[in-house]
C-alpha cells in the first residue's frame, strides 16, 4: 500500500483537527452508522429546515480515513441546499467507486478530492464513504419527516 498517496496532507490535517466534531443539540435527525469491515462508527446530527443544510455535527471513532472524511463532508455540505448537498454526495461516491479513474472535481468537492487515492484501496472505500452515507440517510429521513 502506498501510504504517501493514501494519507495525504489534507487527510492528516482533517484527522488531527476535525471540523464539526461535537454533536449539536436538538437535531432534526440523528443517525448512527457503522462500518463493520474496519470498526468505524459515526453519530451524525443534522439540522435542516428541509431546504438548506443548516448544520452537520458528528462524533465518531475509527481510522484516520473515516475521521478525516467526516470532517471534510461536514464542512463541505453545511450551508448547501438539499439538492446541492445530495448532488455532492453522489459525486463523492462516484469518485470513490471509480477505482481511481475519476479524480474528482476539485471545484465541487474541494478537500474531498484528497480521497480520490482511496478509491484504489477497496477495503478503505467504505471508511471514506461512511459519513457521507450517514448524511444522506439523515437528509432523506428529514425529508420524509416533513411530508
Ligand atoms: Zn476505517
């Protein structure tokens, strides 16, 4: 495994100083997701009015890839419209499932493109996707709630 490309500086930075890693009270929806293949766990609190993602906060344990990815996700998707946020989750997921072919659109995914290299390590893809899938689940639950 090429650790240099896997643990890029951006990932290490987010791992050491994770953003939004403190659960905000009274969320619209709270979800808990687990990646059993690695042992990563995340609890995610979503605050939304159904149109805009107001706040994403989280607590979790796990490997540096998962922790850094939660941090990037929570920072990138906060303040986005619901449609925009879901589009970005899909883009991130496509990049990670491309086996390294899709380098990601930096303009859209910003720090998220640092995880493009993870796509070459199938065992770690779930680590990087965990928080994003938790967010998507929470958002879909929040939309269902409003109906
Ligand atoms: Zn992991």
